[in-house]
């Protein structure tokens, strides 16, 4: 009954979601406090109080027909203005409301852009490891996702391989920094070199290659790390932002696209994105949430970052002490840990200790697991003895002792 395309998409359906369901099942058996579910990037930090205040005051102060009604497919003009002004203040850009389209989260924004610009058979490049849903989003646009193999020593993009993989069919390149699943932030030097390569290839092939900056984790950066704003380095950049992680609003489905004036064929792309928003069935981003964002654009999220940072520091210190290997994340709330045995058996073994992890192959990079540490600090602390038992079972602690 279901379409051939969906058969494939259902078969490859998200391992992360399956793990999440497994977590709920285990919690039913052992009690939620005895399950260490690191599977889903669902923020445990509550949404800032200002979000609730904004919801209440909008409902009190504004006309119901305005708050809940249809509006332009791109979203409320005053909200887009507020976002543009906030970006200009923070990144010294020069956007206005015509550069902003409100979206149904980062996922909605990416699907809108691909619907607007991608032809069947086009190629979309992503750097492994990458958010696994990119494969499905490329398939939605009948495009092929081309993965640049990882540099597992730094998890900065492998630029030599990247250049080799760009072809006349390359329509877009997805960059996600701070990165899911590694927590790495791409350096300014990396971004500059990437932009140079793309400029060169556009000239060589006479094509337009869009750099899509997928940045739901932009504000989640530790130790004062800078996250370069990509429109400043490459003209054909489109930014996809989401409030799912920074404001802990993943279920509310709210974000935006930035389409800069400098983008090739700006007016048509912008019009196409508006139409794509409508015909993909979103029609527009959720109206109440747009208005909330209009009032919360400049919220300081440093308290949330501090809470994730405490999880990061504790987990990283303990896991490396036990002999596990991983790069210390600079942003987002994920750690990408090397597995001492094949990742499949490793995840299975970890589950025996009620630790739920996502295999690296989900992100196009096997030999690793992702630990989503956007959980309570208690979960982190209580999981440590279980990680120790796991390390002992694998003989890691013995090796550490011998080294010492
Ligand atoms: N892109 C990346 C890298 C993500 O990690 C996620 C969600 O985890 C998304 C996009 C989708 O975000 P949203 O919930 O805003 O659609």
C-alpha cells in the first residue's frame, strides 16, 4: 500500500527514535531513575521563564484573530523585523524582514529550502558524521546525499575530500556547527577555506552552490568559543535556525531561514521558499510561537549553557578517566565517543547496564557512539558507576591502571 519511496524511508527510519522508545520501555520496568537514556537531543533544561510570560501576555494583550489567524506564508512582519535586528546587533550583519522566513523548526526550514532550489538528481553534500535525518530530507527533494568522509582525529571537515566530491550536480552543502553528534565547532579558518573551495568550484562549473548553515546549536558554545556567522564568508549562504535547543522548545516547532540579499537570484529563491512553506503543508510557522519569539529574540541563555556545561565537564572527565576516548565537545550537548569494540555490540552491552546510546553509523560514522548529555545532572552522576561497570567489563579500567 505505501509508496516505494516510503518503504525505504520507513525501513531506514530513525534509530534515535527507536532508542527513545526503548528508553521508555526500560523506564517502565526498572523505574525512570535507573535508566540512563542518552539517546535523544531533547533538552532537559526548562524553557526560560520569559517564554511563559510572553505566551501569557500575548494571549492577554493581542486580538485572538491576530494571534491565531493565518498570515503571510513567510510569517509576521514585526517578528521577522525583530529577528533581523537581533542578528544585526549580534553579528554585525545588515538584514531586514525581507531576509527572514519563519519556519517549522530547523527541519521545516531545510525541507523548505530544498523544495525551493533542488532538482531531482541534484547532490547535497554533508560532512560525516552528520544528523541522520539529512538523508531523508535529501530524499524528500529527490536529491542524493553525498557524505564527505570524516577526519576522526579532529572532526573538523575533511576539505581535500570535500573538494574532490563537488560536482556540477552539487546544489547544496550542509554545515552544522556546533555539530551534532560531535560537539565540534568548525574554526574560522575551516570556514574560510571551505568558502574558497566553493567559490572556486562555482566558477569552474558555472553553477550556484548553496552553503546551508544548519544551526540549532549556535548559542550552545562553551568556554567562550566563537561560532562564525557564515553569511559573512560566502555570498550564497542560507542560514537555518531553530529555537528547539536554545530555548528548549523542540515540540513547538519554531525557527527561521535567513536568505541574504547577496544570494544568487535572491528574489526568486525567497518567493519559492514562501510557496514551499505553503505547499509542503506547513502554510506558515506556528503563529503564537512566532509572536513569542518576537518578544524573546534577545533572551540570554547562558544559564542553560552553564547547566549543559556542568554535564559536559563531569561526563568528559569521568569517561576519559575510565579509559574511553572522545574529543571534548566545544558546543551543542553531544559527546561522540570511540567504541572499544564494534559499536553494535557496544550499544547492546551498554543497554545491559541501562545506558542508552546511539550508534555512530546513524550519523554516517561507525566505530563511535553519541551520548546526548542534555539530561539531568542526577542522571549524569548516577550513570557514572554504570559506565565504570561497562569499562571494567571491557577491560578498559585495567588498561588505565597499567598505564598509570
Ligand atoms: N539539525 C540538527 C543538526 C539537529 O540536531 C536537529 C535536531 O536534533 C535538527 C536539525 C532538527 O531541529 P528542529 O527540531 O528544530 O527541527
